[in-house]
C-alpha cells in the first residue's frame, strides 16, 4: 500500500475478514470471508442486549520487512476475561492467534512500511442466534476485521471532566472491553464537544472527584515527579498500552504509581507548580498530550515538558522495533506456529 493513501484510524476497513462460529458446544474452523457476506442478526442478543466484546491490537512491519503483532497474547487473555463477564464462550488463545495471523497474511500488501503506519485488528466476539429475552447466547461468532491506518500523529487534547454522567460503577462492566461501555460513553463525548472540548474525562461514579478514563484512553499525570495512573479497580480498562508505559518507565528508573488521582489534587499541584505533563494512552492513538482539563471550578493546566515526547517515541520504538529486555513484538510467522502448537497440545 502506498503510505500516502493511508487514512486515520477507523476510516478504511478491508473487505477480507476472518470468521469462526461457536455452535454452543465448540468452535468450528475459522475461514477468510468477504466482510459483506457475514450474517447480521437483528433479532439477537448482540443487537438487543449488548452481548458483544472485542479487542484492538496492531500489526507493524519491522525493519526486516516482515510483519509482527504487538503483545497479541495479552490481548487474547483480555478478550477471555471480557467474555467470561458476559457469559460468552471464551476464545482459546490458539484460535485468537490463528485468526490474527491468517488475516494478516491475507492482507499483507496493505500493511504499511515501517514507520508509516500499521494494520489495526479488531477481534470481536458476539452472540449470533435469534430470539428475544435476556439469556446467554446459544450460538456465537468470532470475527477479526482489518483497518490499515497511518502512524498516529502527536496530538494535544483538551478534556472536559464530566460532573454528572458516569462511564462505569464498581461491580459493573468498566474493566472489560464490552461494546456497551462505548455506547455509554457517547453522551459524555458529545457533552464535552458541546462545551468546546475535544473529549471527555470520566470521573468515578460515586463521588465524581477522582479520574477514571479519558474517552477511550487510560490517563497519566506527573505528580511531584511520580508518573501516576488510576488503579485498576474494575471501573476502567486494563490497557495494554497503559501497561507498556508503566514497564517502559520502570525500565528507565522513573518513579511510577497506580493510585487515585483527584481533581482537587491536580488543581493543588498545578497551583504549586508540582503538576507536570499529562497524557492519555491507547492502541489506536498510542499517546496524546492532555493540555487542559475543564471543570466547573475552572481549568486545570498541566505543565509542558519532555515527558510526552519521550514516551511517545519510546512506545513507537517498542511497537515497531521492540524494546531491549522485552519480547512484545511477536513475528506473524511465530504467532501462526504458536497457534498450531497450542491447538495440538
């Protein structure tokens, strides 16, 4: 693919997908298929009751010209955790790896050269049988869609801290990648844009004082020199990029913390000159700088510094070429071999 024809994330879906079906007893062999040929069940659990979970991971072309996936096994395990919460059949790791490797091989010509972009893969698990009434699905589909996209540009975002609506509550679905979470977040996004902000900053559902997630991103803040991110308390997603940033920071000897961050603490730190950079992380965006948080008590403005650029470049290096001491990029050929070995074990 000519890198000049690449589009931003989500805007160009390839026509070839990978698809497998679960009949209530077992998964059947997956196959490549035209995206338009997949059945759409309008009277089933996915449409009516939100019985759908998904993952998002990226494939890159390395310096040797060969494709690799970034942390695919971590994504496979997270999909399994999401499936269990919604009583969906878990996708074996071998099947997940097979699906990604087979589709990636089929669309290799659309994978950009190193540094120009990636192919975003969207594995989706959903109920596919028809029938009204809330119950676990009896038949399910597992599909992987491919989206070639440009290398995410460096962005600066202004966020609105939503004081009324909530994304997730303790004991809910906030910690899994359920489709329902994203539908619930749309109102906050539109409310933030109505106020002139780029995206929403979700706060905790109980007090609306502590940071949760920013739109579809995990958030980080430099507080007193410590790179801090909200803890995984079940109300926010355990982001793979979030985990990667924490590992990269520790590798560099930087202090990190997974601890609550309140708006009051951010405001006080900003006034005292103790608030450094803030940023959001996610598979689609990689890393974006947060330059302002709007609140009813006035804006909170982080201090610009080198941290955002440092971690943006560190993430790019880790995703595209690997990082010393970690085996995060997994060659597509290795993924395919691992899938075969796991299936025969």
